[in-house]
C-alpha cells in the first residue's frame, strides 16, 4: 500500500507541477507567496520569468499584431524574432483595457490548470481505493500468502499511477493549446476595438470538418453558409460553459472546445456576404462613409504598417 506520507508526496508533486506551469505560462501574479516558495524550493528561478515569456501574453500579442500585419509577413517570421519584437518598444503599447483582458485571461487559464491538478489527485486517490479493494478480495479468495498479495496490489497501484501520470502530460498539452487560442482570439478582438471602435464587428472562420457545435455557433445554416456576425464584446469567453451540461451551453468566443481552431475575422463596415465567392465583400456601389479618425501604426521588422 502507499502510505499516507507517500500519497501526500504524490499530491505535492502534482501541486508543484501545476505551480510551475502557472509561473512559466500564465503569470506569477496568480500564485500565492506560499506557492512561490514551493517553486523556489525545487529550484525554479521565479524571478527570471519575464511577462513577455508567458504563453498568455505572447498569444494575446500575436493575436493583436495578426490583425495589423499581413499574414505572409507573419508566416515568414520565426518565433525568436516574434519574441524579440513583442519584448521591444515597437510592440503596439497595451492600454488599460487590453491589460485588463490579459488579467482576465490569466484567471480563466488558472481554472483550466487547477482542473488538471484536481483531476489527478482524485484519480490517484481512486487508484488507491480500487487497489485496496483488490488487495482484500485477493487475500480472501485465494487465501495466499500475505506477502505475495501485497506485492501484487502494489504493482497494480504503481501501474495505475504511471498510466495516469502519462496522460498528465497530454492534459498539459491540451491546456496549452486552449490557453493560447483563447488568448489569440482575445488579442484579435482587442485589436478590432482599438482600430475600429466599440461597434466593430467580426465573424468566425469555421474550419472544414469543424465540430457541429462550432458550425451551429458561428454559421447561419451549416458548413459553407453565411457566417453569423458578432459585435465586439458580445460573446462571452469560453469559460462561460465550464462545468455546464452541453444542453445549457451558450455561444462563446473561440476556442469553444478543446483543440478548436476557429478564428475570428473583422467585418469591414458595409461589407456583405457573397455566397458565390464565400466571402464578405464590399457591395458594387460601395463607398466608405466616414474616414476613420485614428489609425494604428505598427513597425514590424524593417517595415511600417498603418491600418
Ligand atoms: Zn471550433
């Protein structure tokens, strides 16, 4: 059997993994002094982690500049250059609204990660209960030597735990994907607000083969139909559905489920859907009504963009 001390050690191991993940990906500000102490005690150099290295901030920044810079330029940019850019003074400065969005993203992400920790603690607890039951049944039924039965049940326990810890890593991968796509979406939406104002609208590019939930949420009549149009700030963040039964789900911003790749896109004022080209386009007699007052200027690499 695992002793209570060993169980406690396993739980501590899970905790420190979770704290480490939060510190390196979300924000140190979301950890308590006690949790930071735990990280320091296992050699994590907490003070050396900079905001620009965090997953939430990076994905948000990528979302913002993806609204400003042509896709071709962005695709040709490597990760190191991108990191250098967002850490430099050339990065679009974030206003208090955008900083608030990042804080709220951090809190959302925190509940994703805490969910993993609780799941594994519960599973390990259950693995123990199952093995304990097995141990007693074995002892009774076969009436074999106690020593052998003990050995057998220990093997079951350690196999179960090893199997669970294996999927621990996969769960982290899923959370990384979710956090980065959520933050990317928020970055894009924040950019629309910055550039087009509070009445800006967007539509969601739903991938071919996307799940029925995304098709229903973002399109008016199935794959290939006209996308629904949303106003900035209209859709709640993805965690609006956490812990709810599917029947009670509401339409949220992407990612609306794990591994969702649906991407929000701005809808220029006056553009209409063309079913033939499957795009939003200006109508034939299109004339932009009012010239926008402010424009976002952005310097990326050796180029300057004004949108
Ligand atoms: Zn989707």
